[in-house]
């Protein structure tokens, strides 16, 4: 499937010589983002392939598994954010120069007002969205102090792992759910 913005530009190039079309597509000054595809451009002079590579930003993101009385803590993404309304495991984006465990502890303190200790890294999973790619690093956490409070307007709740598949989660978090369901049986 051709990105609509690129498709229009390609259509305009159909009657131009190969060199002009090739220079336009390969040396574009704009920063369009689209999946790695090959476009076959037919001109009046020849046929050639142009490969475009996606230049999406990549982020390292953390998520914490926090248990209490056989239930795990989840939060709902607030309105106006990427993936608003979906549930997720608490955590967030790593800042430059920050370790993953420090990132997780900071994010949970900022978003939920809780102090936790990031323990063992359980696993990492990659995912690519339309505008960015992430690697989600999942840690086992220990509660140190505080009750979860919606510091940024998000909902928080403790749920049994069996309830998780009935709630809406982003794709990388679904891997966490599979892990929790397998480890709780």
C-alpha cells in the first residue's frame, strides 16, 4: 500500500525523465515516515525501483509488574495521549542518561505517587507503531510506600491476572498478560 502523500507525488512524476524522478524520491528534503517499501516508478523512459526506509524514532520504555494480594496494578492511559483509554502496566519512557530501573521508579512516582523498587528484568519486547518504535522493558517491582493515586488523571486499579484479557491493552502489553497468565498457572 502506498502512503497517500507519496502516492500523489509519484503520480506527478510519471511523465518526467528517470533522473528527475529518482533524484526527487531519493534525495527528498522532507521527513516523511513510511514503512520500508519498494516503489516501482514507471516513466516514459524506463522502469526502476526506489527503496524508502522508515526513519521512525525509537524509545526505550519501562513497565512494572506490581503485585498486591494476588492482584497486579494497571493504569488507563488518559485522554489526549497516544493510545488513550487503553490499559497498561505502569511505567514510562526512559530519559537520556537514565538507567531503565531508575526510569521505572521515577515514572511510577510521578504518575502514581508510589515509591517502588525495580527488581529483576523479566523480559523486553519490541513493537513498531506508525510513528515510532519502542522496546518495552518489563520489571518485577516491590512496593515500598504509598497508595496509587491518579497524579496525571489516569485511572488505576488492582486486577487479578484472569481479568486482564477482557480489558483493552496496547500490543506490547499483551505480551506481559501472556507472561502473567502462564506464570500464574
